[in-house]
C-alpha cells in the first residue's frame, strides 16, 4: 500500500509539473504572437522540498513550498522564507526572515536577541537563547552595523531557540546570496504539503 501511495504522489507531482510546463509554452507562444515576452514567464513559482525540522511548525519536514526566484521576488519581508546559498553548506539553505533592512538588533548578555526593542521569539513564541559562541556572531554584526540591519541584508533564523544553520552561525545574509523567496503572506504557502 505504501509503494502505491508513493507512486500516486510521484505521479501527482509529475502531472502538476507537466501542467506548468505546458502553461509556460502556451504563454511563450501567445506572447511571441503578441510581439514580445512578459516577465512572468521567467518568474514562475518553483517547488522547494523541506528536509529537516528547523522550520517546524512553519513548514514541516518533508513539506514542499513554492518559491519565487530571487530576480522576480523583490525584497523579502519579515516572516517570508528565503532560500539562500552559503559557503558553509553545499546545498541551498531555507530559513525565515526575522529582520530586514532598517530593523534594530542587539544581543543581551543572557543570550537573547533583541529586535526593534523586543525579545525575539520563534514561531512557537519561545525566546531565542543563544550560546556564547552564537551570541558573538550576532554581536559582531551588531557592532559592525551599529545595531541596524543594512539595506542589502537579512537576519534569518529557524525555530530552534539555540540557533541553527542561520544568522546565529552565518551572520546576516546578503540579498545577493538569496536564490528565492517564499511569500508566507500571499498564498504561496498554500501549496505547502507534507509527505504522507
């Protein structure tokens, strides 16, 4: 029964992607006939599979979210997910944007992150409490940028209160390293699903 269900899921994904491909070719032909191409052909949503629990309950392990490519998405907003590349990891990383350009941030001595004057909490409402090493990473960026996130950067975190493979280890993330954005407020996450 499990293999049959897996086959049905794979077939469903195949049909969905085939539909998107046909739709894109249809739009390309229609736009060519009209005398040009539109930007939204290149800017189609792309699936991203989630591996791991560092974003639970925002997105479950085995779930899929739909991502806008970075060149189509504009700036990420607080609460959006960003897929980005880092020299610290071979595969792209996906985390939630917790701070954007102009937000103020600071490290307290007890390991808590302060964002815009409030203790920063994860999706479960728990405060982030960082180890001394992870606190130093955030404090370094606080010092270098006078406690204000610069125009081209994001503070990104998962839901683990002690930090993970996110800004507590990698520092602020440059918009140049962002591969794509999952808009959590515009219905893109409605395509999110968990594997059975």
